[in-house]
C-alpha cells in the first residue's frame, strides 16, 4: 500500500494542509519535504507516523511530544491518510485520526478506517519505517516482532535506535 494523500487539520502549526502524493498514474514512490527550521517538516512526518499507528500506539507517541499537538486555540485536530485501495477492494481506503482536548487538558485519540468492512483492511498489512535525526541503525527486533509504533519511534525520541 502507498499513501495517496495526507490531510492535516489543526495540528501544531497547520490550520489546514493537504499533500497530494498522486502522480498522473499512481501514488508517487518518493516525496521530498524541504523548508526552513520551524515550518512544520517534522510535524508532517510525525502526523504520518501517528496516522499510520493504531489508536493505542498513536496515543503513546503523543506522550513523547513536547508542547501542544492540537493547534493553539483549537480543541480538536485531525489527520486523514488516504491509501491505495486494499488488494481486492475497489473502495477508497483511508485512516482518519481525530484528536480532542478533554476537560483535563489531555488529548484523546480516536481512529476510523474506511471502508468499515474488516476484511478490506488489516493493520498487519501496513509496513512503515522512519527514523529521526540520529539515524542509528542498531536494532535487534525481527520482522515477527514488528510494530508500526516501534518503527517510527525515532521521530519522537531521538535517542531511540531503529
């Protein structure tokens, strides 16, 4: 599966951002994100990581972030990731992760996968890999132990190895 589009609403510095990763024929294989310091490059990468993690993993990743995840002055935020349709599925597939500030100033995370039919989507079929600034490639886990949250954790804790 490849990401086709990323939509970010009220997350950190972004009021609304849409990144269309489609070419004329297929989702792009590579995308380069460039920008000055502090303009949101890491927020985009973290949004993808959180959006592709299961709900409990996404909540855990948020605990690693300093500062507010939801945009200043807002109580809700959203990340939507559109992916290629699952093999055998003709419907558009997306993962929507909603964030809401509760009365205790904690961020609650809820996810919805579309289409809702469980046989059309499996978290086990996603493969995500990312690494933060240290780019330390040491690791001892095998594919059998693979969890998306572990594979993107270096975006959130820079001392963690891949």
